C-alpha cells in the first residue's frame, strides 16, 4: 500500500473512532460541501440541499463502523450511491406529494424535477471539492502577495506581467509564486487524496 493510500485509509479509521472529533471535522469539511453542491445542482433549494447533506452524513456515520473500504474507489462510489439514492428518494417523495393535485401547475412542476445526479457530475464535483479543500489548508502557508499572484494567474487566467505590475513584483516572482503554490497544492492532494480509495 502506498503512503497516500495509507493516509486516506487512516482518515476513515480515525473517523470510525467516535472520540476523534478532529477526524470527523476533516472528513465533513471534505465531503459535506460535495454533497451540498451536488444537491444544489440537482435543483434543490438551499434548505432541502442541507437536509439531504445532513441525512447522507448521518448515514455515513452509522455505516462507517461496518463499512469495508476497497482500494479502488470503494468509499467514494459508496458515498455517490448513498447521495444519489437520497436525492432519488427526495424527488420521488416530491412527485408523490404533487401527484394528487392533477392541475397543470403541478404537472409542470413534476416535469421540471431533474434526474438524479449522474456519476460524471459527481466526479467533477469531487475534484472541485478536493481542490477547495486543499486550497483552504494551503492558503495560510503563503504570504498574501504570493497567494494573489497564484490566484490571479492560475485561477483567473491573467497574464504574469499584468499581475506583477498590480502587485509591485517582478514577472519572475509571479511565476515562482504560482509554481510554489501549485506544487504545495499537488502535495496536499497527493498526501491526503492521492489514490482513489476515498
């Protein structure tokens, strides 16, 4: 087992220990926003999306002690299925409530209910959440100018010379800042999320 897999599996082991609140906080900071974003993209209002996320996280907490983790993305696939099933239940319940009216407004609302989330959407949202999660951890390691040079060039797509002029540093310093932050982000992602077991 490589070191990144051991690190990730160790988070699951730590989360299984109900006394390790730091592990649960780390786990929730990675996965709860993912579930929320997927629920919102499925068309749910904020309160409903939060309910879905809480339900899924509660189910995770209940299932984790007995859950067998495969080293081939088993946990992430299981979480996707749990989220998709909860969304499907939500939409099915909404259809049941709206079915009785039979008027054109109710029929139009039923037609607007989106299909449950698909796995490619889940994978994209997972990758986005991993980047956000890593950025939260890495951000405090860099001076503001370094972080600004990175975000303005790597995320906003602005040119190095323009950013250098704005920040009052050389274009070379902008390039170095971007490379340093990217390298650190990659290291954090590989350290905690390098394999596909979660």
